[in-house]
């Protein structure tokens, strides 16, 4: 176990995926000042279960990801930061928010690659990119369907989890994967389940009203 600074957010951070933050709260500015003294500055990121990112008093999930700081851009009223997801961690115990959140965490096992997973990996990538492209025709999506992924199969599997157009709870489920095969199968199943909702327009009747009967 290790005690680390934590940054609860309204999003899930996956390994090998970039994170951009604007830090303006005093407690997190203090946290940043302290972790930047480390040789490899980092902090943990967990999804907020209830509450908001600002102000404190939030409830948090107990599975997260370490964020390794790559770039810091201090400005007049805030700091803009770029980090990248590293190892997954399980929160064993939350410490007092004094002055910023911190927790005792244990690293979660790394997922192992096998060449037998290559067809499943290819299928997951094809489905995620296809659904992203289709979803973009119906609304805004966070990631471009042609976004470049790592050539490393484990890293790109996590990146597929990150770019798949899923909700936070589905993302949290993916983050807790225990095998790479399980992660890839869940990416496929959850993305296909989401495709219907992402690519369906509400029907409008002759009077111009939206028909919600099918929802």
C-alpha cells in the first residue's frame, strides 16, 4: 500500500490515455505544488459516485488510475495540466481531506497479452471505430473515429475502452477488468448495446411533437 494524493473527477481515466485538467481550487493547487516535488509527479484519479468535482463533500468509487503529469502550464488564475493514465489502483482507505483528498492504495494487476487475443482485439477496434463514426452523424462525440492508437496491444486495448462511446458506469466496469480478453469482450458488448441509443433519432409526428413511446 502507498498513500497518494487523489483527484476525484466526473470522468473515468484509463491507463495510457491522456487527461487534460484546469486546476483552480486552492486545495488542488496545493496538491499540485507538493506532487511536483516528486521525481515522477503523479496523483490518483477516481470517479465521483455522488457530488461534484468542486467544493468537496463528494462520495467516490474505490477503483482508479494513477495520472502521471506530463506538462504544467501556470496561468494568472489557474493551472492547465496534461497527464497520462498509468497503473490502476484500488483504494484501500480514504484519508482525511487535509487539505486535499488522499488515500492508501494498492496497485491492481497488469493485464497480459496473448497472440490468441489478436482477432478479438481487431474486432473490438473495428466495432468501436464504426460506432463512433455512426454516432458522430447523430450528435457530438468526444473522440474521432480515426484517432490513432498505440501499437502496443495492451495499451491500445485500454485506449479502445477510453474512446468507446459509453457512459461512466460502463467505463468503470471496463476499468475493473481482470483479464485482457474480458476487457475486449466487454468493450464489444457494451459498445454494441450503446449503438442503438447513439444512432436513433426521436420520431416526430405530424404536429411536430417528439414521440417518446419507444423510449
